[in-house]
């Protein structure tokens, strides 16, 4: 077996050697050997089997081979004994076979063998970095013993070993049975971090599924050491190769000593369903028809087609701004809904978040943002728990009714909406230090929430005078309302939200909960919408020159008319960012790579409607139902809507030409 190991080392990349030392002298030499299982098995199947299924024994053989080679070639003069060599095997991957996967959702949990497994999961908690003993030198306490000198007793950390396995005071000399004493000046320390992950499938527990099927999940503890420290971030999904270190039958607890870590990127879908492809072709003559039909038929399991179209369009646009890729999500679309029917809105939003992989339903019993907790492994580190917002990385965090959150949590939410990051303060006394620490995490998700406008506290509150079109949001902090990008009013008594179809839909669903009540539900399924959103959100879009000029023109004009000498401008710098995000979202929802001025029009109408609810109407007066002025029954109504939106576009251009300083709107001829 030594010969096999030597042949592999001779034919592969030389191992990287790390001299682990104290200030006085070298004690341990770490040999990191990168192993490609495919290459090993092709070279020597028996050697490959030995490395994959008995890695601790394979490391011992590599230790012996490396020691003989180093001594024979006189490579390290200070090396005296074989125990001074610490072998670290790093695997590039594992064979894609079921027996190498560690899945806590599968039974039985027979993972007691100390060999390599691969697990994929999402980080839900992590500790601060602490130290562990990488290696230590012991000497016999009897000075007359030959082993009271030299490097005969070197203890190094091996996967699965605890700190007490490396450093203890009850070791005995093999020669004279005297107690061993540690030579502390040769102790070598390394970095250690503990991370908790959950299986990707367990994320369904946070998505608010309405079915009553029982399920359970548990986190898996990952030990990161040395080069692997700080390689994982809360909320990200990783593939981890490692060795299970402890399985307690009474607690079914699993810990893994990480060997290698790989970030997981979701596969980009190849396309959309045939039904949507056909619909896209039929509506190709218009820039507005396809998204109008999408909003009309979306979530027909929850609300009948034709109701809540404005809200459903905004939800779809927010969903296509999510991402599954390893990149910062900056184009978030936060939505705050004013409604009197909280039950229906709650169902609609809960249905929508389940269409993307990272749609998280925040539970009142949990925390939205990261919190500190005691580390249960007693390493002296503080554990940082993710919270709903970090778990929703790249997706949607649905936080429910704003009234269910306390004042301090709402202030924290406002700060996050404005800065897009959250800072966790760690008192020094928790770490045994004099200096406090802080860690900042980016919050890369969109927030959805609603406010019950028919609550008892609101009915008893004194009405304040409002401007034309302005909603009385006095129960919500004004700065928090401003922090949400879109404010949407869902008033069931208005022509935009007819009450009778919703009542009929509710009664029919009560009689037949699983039934598909509408032709649209059968023709365009939930799976079709999932594929559509997955494809659309991965489109790379760019602005056309006309769209860019119109966006800046509208922003400058709107900022100008909403500025007074006392309070200044009511539009923040983030307003332009939201206009860009809305335009990009509408283009993506149309499955286009280029943002057109027709997309900017939808963005401007949505944004102006939101501004009107916040501050009242202005010169550029937009009707509450401007985007859906007619009920969409057939092709004729779609044509009427296109004509209406064309008129709105002309009004927008006139508004920009009048109030936008230094901007010019070019016609297509020019």
C-alpha cells in the first residue's frame, strides 16, 4: 500500500507543505495533498477505494511515505520523527453515487463509518473564529527516560477528534509509564469555526406550505478549520465534502469535519412552457399585452382571474428580480400593501413566495434579522443565528402584518430597507475579551408586508387631513412607509377589485379545495409559472437610449414638482434606483433583454401611484387603475388598454418636457 501511495504522489501534483510552528521552533509540518478521486481510481482502483473509504488510515500511509521521502532526500533538516508530519487530504469531488450522499431526510441514518460524504445545504448559523490545537509536543516527565527529549510524542488533530483528544494531562510514556508533560512552547494553534446548515429540502419548513403533511428537519454541524475558515456565508448554499465525526443515536446528532467547500449555483432553465411560448407569440405585437395576461391569470387558485391585477403584476415583477446566482442582489423590489382583506392577501403572498427557491415566510415566533446565542459546543465562540431575512438571500422575505411586529423591530426593518445591511454587535465579555466586535451582513432579499386598514386600532384612531389621493397611513411610521419601494392600495370596494367574484371563488374553493375552477388554471399551471419566473429572472437586461432618457427625465421632473422650500424634496436618491428596477422587472417579465420606453411607462405609473398614496396627487395625475383601466375579458379590451397606455405615454413625455430641466424626449423619427 505504501508503494501505491508513493506512485500516486510521484505522478500527481506535489503536496503543499505548511510548517506549523511556534516562535521558538518548528514542531509539525502539514502536508496538504490535493486528491482527484477520478484520477486515483483510474491509476489504481484499490488505492482509490482505500482513500475514499478509509481516509484516516490512508492519511497514516501518506504520513509514512512522506516521512521516508523527506528523510531520504534530506528536504527538511529539522524533521526528526514521523509523528511531526500531519497529512491533510483535500478531495476535489466525490463520485456522484447515492452511497456518498449524506441526506438527513433519508432513513436509516447509517453514517457512523468515518469516510467521506457529500452534503448540500444552506447555512443558518455560524460562530466567530476561535483557536484549536493543531499540534503539540509532549515529553516524558522522568528526566532519566530517553523519551524526555526529542520529538517522539507529537500529537496532532485528526478529523473527528476533540480538543481533549489532543491536549490532556493523563498521557503516559510507552517506555517507562511515567506521565507525559506538554512542552507548551511547541504548541501549534489553528483557526476553527462552527457552522450549522440545513438540507436544501428543509427550506420548505420556512415557506408557509398550507398542506398539513407532517415533516421534520434538523441542522447539521460543520467544523471548519484553517484554510476553510470564513469560506462560508450565512444564507448561501454549499456542497460540503467531509467526514462525519459523531453520531449520537439518542439525539440523532450529526457533525461533519469539512474537507472541501463549493458554492452552489442553480442551473439556468432552458426555456418556458409551450403554452406561455404560444401566448408570447400571439402578443408579440404589443409591449404590454403579455404581462397584462400574466397578471390577469396569475394565482387563479387563490383569487379569480381579473381581480387584484395591479397587485399580482407587482408581485410578478418582484419575483423576477430575485436571483439564484452567486452575486449580490441589489435590485430588490419591496412591497407594502394596504388592505382590508388580510386573509386573502396573506394567501396570495404566501402562494407567490413558493414559486421561487428562496421565498421565506417569516414566523412571528422567530427573528427577522440575525441574533446572538450561546454556542452549545463550548468553544468560547458566539453563535450568530441567521434569521428570516438572511435565509431569504436572493429571494423574498414575507414578514406578514406590520402590526404584528414591535416598535424596535420596525425601526430595525426601516434601517435595513434603507441601507441593505444589518450589523450584529458582539460584546467583548461574551468572547472573554475587552474589546467589543461587530459583524455586518448584506441583506439581499425583497420584503413583502401588508397593513390591515380595517383593524380596530385604526378605526378608533383620529383621522388626519389628507391630500387628494393620499392614504391615511398615520399608524405606520412615515419613514418606514417611505423605505418601501412600492405602496399598493387593495381596496375591495373599488371597481378594480369587484367583491362578488371573490366571494363566489371562496365558496367554490370551500366545496372543492383541490379543484381547478378556471380554464386559465388548467392551461397555465403553477409549474408553468415557476419555469417562467426561473427563466425570466436569469435574463440579462440593458436599457435602450430612449428608456434611459425617459427614466431620468421622469425622475427629475417628479423630484422638481415634489420639492418645497421647507421640507426639501420628498423623493430620495433611491427613487431613481427603484424606477430602474421596475423597468428592468417589466422587461424581464416580457422575456426581453432590452428595456424599452414602454417598460419605463409601466414603472413610472406604478411609482407615481405609490407616490400619490404617500404624498397626494400632483400635476402628473395618475388614476388608481391607470395600469388596468378595463377588465380584461378578450382581445378587444386588451386593444383598448394599449390605446389608453399609449395616451399615458404621451402625457408622460409632455410632463417630462415641461418639468424635467435639461432633458429631451426624442420621438422615434428623430
